[in-house]
C-alpha cells in the first residue's frame, strides 16, 4: 500500500473545547430564559413615545448596516474568485484549501440565518407591544402568539455579517499566526459593533446576537476540522490501522 503523503501539520487545537463550550452555552441559554436581560438592555435604547434612538440613524442604517454588508459581500466574492484562480495561478495553489474553506464557511454562516428566521418566527423588539409595536412577545421555544405577520428576527442576520469573518481566523491560524489573531479580533469586534447597532435600532435583542456568534463559531470550527485541519504525522493512520509517515 502506498505511503500517505502528509501536508504540514496544523497547530494544536482542542476541538472538544472549541465545540463543547458553545454547545454548553447554547444549552444554558435554552434552559435559563434571557428575557429579563434582553428587555432591560433594549429599554436603554428605547424612549417611550419616540421609539428606538437608532431607528432613523443615517450612520447606523446606511453606513453600519448597508455599506458594511456590501463590503463583506465584496470580500466574499473576492475570496471566491481567488479560490477559482488557485486552480490556474501557481502562487495561489498552496492557499487553495484555506480559500475553499473560507468560501464554504462564509456561505454556511450567512445562508443558515434566513431558514432559522423563518422556522422560529421570532419578532424584533420594534414589533413588540412593549416597545410601541403590536406583537406579543414569546420566548424562543414557546408557542408563538397568533399573528398575521410572523417575525424574522432570530438569529441576528446583521451580526452574522461580522461574526462570519471568524472563518478568516481558522483559514490563517496554521500559516499566519499573527494575521489570524488580527482577523479574529476584527471579526469579533465587527460582530459586536454590528450587534449593538441593530440593538440600538430595535432590530434585535442581545440573545439574538449571542446565538448568532455561537452558531457561526460552531460552523466555522466544524468546517475547519473537515477541510483544513491536518493532524500531526504520528496521529495519521492508514486503512490497516498502522501509523503512516511521509518518507
């Protein structure tokens, strides 16, 4: 049987911890209702008789919402084109797998949002009677109150615009450590800023955006394990169970 050739091993990574922590946090969020925290924080952005302080903000809506989303879409398209070019342009060949990973991870983390919104029917704060709207609030797992217009606010779609960039961290962590750290800080910072912006507009509760972060992180880790991560040579085994080392 031919010897299996190995690429450069990935840096050590604890997948049990990276997946276990977000799964545990998601379970805790299902068990312990975050409604009191969500409402208390959202009331900080709401003025009775006026509405949410950021609802008509040009900066929050046109710049932080529309332009940032367009910029991330442009980045995604650029990375997709780079992935295609890696099949023909020699200098990009070594980045083919990381580029393919980023394209897949970005696609999954952003495309999963709308199906979840439709399936859950959670209303935005601005639609609720507690904040000047007409809809009745119900927790995530509770039966939805009767309505003519189901909500589309869980998880946070715009927060995913930022948190989806966590994929850049995993794409770079085995090749460019410092750049990977910068990418992670950028993704988390952008996700938090976009989350706060939408909260100020009344579009989401805090819990909506926390769910987005945990879902995006989990998807990025799973894709990284599947497409990019390379175990150390001593941990790679052939079909017969014997350790295979490159010669």
